[in-house]
């Protein structure tokens, strides 16, 4: 004879109520209102329907039944904490080389010589360019005026440096130096995803220094694993106070009428 199927609270719900329970169990962080919407309730009244569902005893019992099915086992919990304890920032960051600008000191005497050389070079380049390009006299006149204005500005730079040298013979200016190659750590979420550890990040958010990441505490995870494995039981046994039991034997009472010596 076939046995009748067990009657559960979940089986006694309406279709929408079951869909509401399923929505809550599928997404742990979902709100009651969104679960009601996912279950097919009208958006305008979803908040009210969610409130009614969560106060319904049968729905609450059905939620308890379903949560037993989706709750992680002890082995799954241990595996989760083991992953947390082994995660490091190396899973989330990649080393990259970048070029960093540098500056070097140039004595002002050398700076003046460099400007003089620059003025001479640009003047000769302009005149040779006229010959090569066959520049008309009208255009030459305009370019010459622009060049003379530029030369005046450079001459003022020379004068400024000469005055500084009169005050300080060791004066210098900063100029671009050779670039320096440095390594930097760059947040690499694609790398974390490839390694399957993206879920171990507690938070990922922008900061004033760029994107910041906070990992779950590996020490706390190790502590939880140790407790699950009973690693602290021996220490607890040793730390318990030892109670010494002393048996006290009372002397027998003297008999009445005993002979005294």
C-alpha cells in the first residue's frame, strides 16, 4: 500500500506564497518587497503583501522548512572559513611597472649657456628653413618678428638667472631628469575572479587614493577553524582548576564507662 506524501507547510501555501518563500531563499540579501515583486505580486502593493506574508504562520513555517534545505553543512562552513584563512592581497593585486618622472639640479651657469645655444640654433634653423622652403619675404618678415619676440623672452630668462647668480653663485634650477621605473600594485578584480576568490572581499569601494578593498579577517577564520576542529579543548582541560579531595576520618567515639588508666 502506497504511503501518503508528507504534508508540509510549504505545500499548503498558495502559488504566490510559495514563490515568495522561494525568492527569499534564493537571494539571502533580497528585501521582502522585492521578493513579493519577484513572486508576482503587484509592485504598488508589494510592501504590504510582503508584510502580510511574513506575518502568516504557514509562510513562516514554510520558510523554516526551506531554510533547512538551503542551510550550509558543517563541512561547507569549514571549507568557507578555510578559503578565507588562505586568501591574501596577492589574489587581488597585480604588480605593474610604471615610468616616474624625475628632476635634477642644473647650475644656472649651465642653464644660461643652454639658453644661448638654443637661441643660436633656432635662429639658424629659421634662416635655413627659408631657403629650403622658398619662403616669401613677406612671410619671412612675420616669422622674424615672432622670432625676435621669442628671443627677447629668452634674454630676460638669462638676465634673471644672472641676477640670481650674483646673489648665490651656487644657484640652480630643476630640469627633467631620466625617468625612473617603479613597481606598483594595481587592484586586479579580473585576477581575483579567475582565482575564484572575489567573494572573499568584505568591501570594494573608491577612496581618495583609488579603489580600496577590505578582505575578511584571515586570523578570525583560522580561529573559527581551530574551534571547529576542537584545537582548544586540550587547553580548556588544562586550564580547569584541579580539586583535591581529602578524606577525613573521624576518631571513634569513646565508649561510656571505659576504664581509665
